[in-house]
């Protein structure tokens, strides 16, 4: 049996999202996802805060989208904050030192700080070959090509910045009920990437809606 996971979701703790953690959890449960990662930009408050919310049937993977000096890297399964603006390999090494895995985020989407071709020289554990925030799909096509060529595990992820973007792209892995096993499946390449583009009209509506509404959430 397989299960669907979304390993790249932004919450109100990201500078470019207003999605409440409670709504993220409820929507993920309703749409049949079995595991999610809150991966805010250079921030891990949200990934810990979400654990205080009732999330029956939903695995919560600790995560962060880290800004390296040459592109974005999603850290999954980490035990601590990964500081930004290190070189890509330094970032990956710190992720590994914190018991996590490093995933190249939208690597061939240059206008969103993808790593580009250097991903082939880095010690990444996986790469996004299906990221739902695309226009024509060329970046996903190139990512899939490089993933196949270099035998790098393929990941599908929504990169959602609002609720209805969650799960648009996703990864299928064998069923499991703990994060450690899930991480091992990704590292072993027991993944398949699936999904579709987030509709552009939804992205435009969300950009308009969140103007003037962005405030930093209170921490407990």
C-alpha cells in the first residue's frame, strides 16, 4: 500500500504566507494526505508549533526551507534550526548533522532561487521533480531528467503558500506510521512524484487577499 505526503508547505510563520497551522492540518486530513512538513523560509517556529494541534492520522515531519547562498534546500527530519546563507554543501552538511535529509527545492526554477545544475554535484538526498507552483512545466521537466540521470530520488510537493494549494503535487511512498521510516523510504528512493499545477487564478487571488493582512503570529 502507498500513502500520499506533501513535504513542502508554508504557514503563517513564513514571510510570504498567511496560512494558519490549524487550517493546514484540517485541509491535509480532509484531502487524504498522510504526512506533511511545515517548511517555512529560514524559520522553524511553525514546524514545532503545529505539533500542539490535534492531528490524528497525520504524520508531522519537522522541516525548514533553507536559503543557501546559491538556492533553496528543503530540510526534513531535522532536530534543530538550519541557519541560512551558507554554501549549498555547508547547508546540506548541517542538515545531515541534525539527523535530517536535504531535498533540492524546485531546482530548475531560477526565478524562485533553484539550485540549477550544481544540484548534480551536491550530496542531496532527493529533489523535487514535481513542484506545483509552475507556469509551463519546463523546470519540472528538467528536474525529472536530472533526477533520472543521476539516480536521485524524486519528490512531488505543493510548495503551498495558501490552503487550497496543499497537496496539488505530492509524493507517494510505502505506508508507514513514523517519521524515521518515512525519511528512510525517501533516502532509499522508494518515492514517486505526482500532481498538477496550482491554478494561476488561485495564486492571484491569494496575493491580493494577503496584501495588508500579514502579521507575525504570536508564540506561546
